[in-house]
């Protein structure tokens, strides 16, 4: 059985790691993303990293659309994930900018 990502650039993980370890690697990356999103409530900079990882994850999955040949719930989920990541990133960048400006204003 051939995996879905064979012939795509995201299939590059399968050559050095094999199918099982490539899946584990993606799961670890997704769990790191989850942890950074949760920690983003406490630290905006970590949240920006999590938001960026969400965007990267969504783009990787959306790159599989030509491989699937049709729009299905697998892809729609990642369109929503990508949109959510953009909203979170905008919010965190705005909060980071406001915190930075208030820091400079208080030192002057």
C-alpha cells in the first residue's frame, strides 16, 4: 500500500524515517504545536511560535490537495485550521506590539 504523501514534498520524511517513524515525527511536531498554543496564553512570543506552526501544518496538509484530487473534510479541516492560525497570529502580533510599545513608553 502506498501512502498519501508519496510523490509530494511532504513525503520526504518517509525516506529517512520510514512510514511509522515519519508518522511519529509529525505527531511530535503537532504536540509541540499544541503545547506552544496553550503556553501562548501566558507568553505572547510562545503563542506566535505556535501560530506559525499551525500555519505551517495547515500549508503542508493543503499541499496534498492535488494528490487527493477532490475537496473533502480532510482538506476543509485544514482550511479552517489555517484561518484560525491567521486570526491567532494577528491577535498575538497585535498584543506583542502593544506590550513592546508600552515597555518603551514606560522607560522614557
